[in-house]
C-alpha cells in the first residue's frame, strides 16, 4: 500500500474531525435525521458554545451540512453528508485489501513450511 496517496489527504480531515468522542456522537445523532444545534447540544450534554465549535469542525471536514429554515432564517438545521464518507470508506477498503493480501501471503508461507 502506497503511503502519501491523495486519498490520505482526503481522509485526514475526516479522521481529525472524528477523533473527538463528542463529534462522533453528533454524527450518530444526525444519523437519525437532521437536528438543530440546540437539540444536538442537549443530547450530547455539552454547552451551546462547545457544540458550535464541534459543528464548525464537522462542517469544515464536510461531514455535515447546515441549512436555514424558511420559517426562521436564524435557525440552522444540521444534517449528515453521507457522500463525505465515500473517501473514508475507499481508504478503509484499500487498507483492508492490503492486509488481506499480507495475511494470505503469510498463510501460504506457513502452509509451505508445514508441508516440508
């Protein structure tokens, strides 16, 4: 597996954003549907300013998107951007394929040595 691929650059912000337990919780909460920041803060047990900082990181990483409602332009509703996980899944698939090949090679080596 080649180190330093462009895919690494694509997934680094995702890993950084998801390295925090509260942000992972926000992703799980948004998995049930779009929510306002206040709802997310209450569910995660953090203050509104802390949630704002977490949402900013998730927005910058492209994991979530925000929309303003027509009824209240001040209210922002956050939702997951599932397409943001495509690069992450592709990177994980690449890592898994690499290790599957390594393990298969090791298995052949052990079987050959056992046959001797």
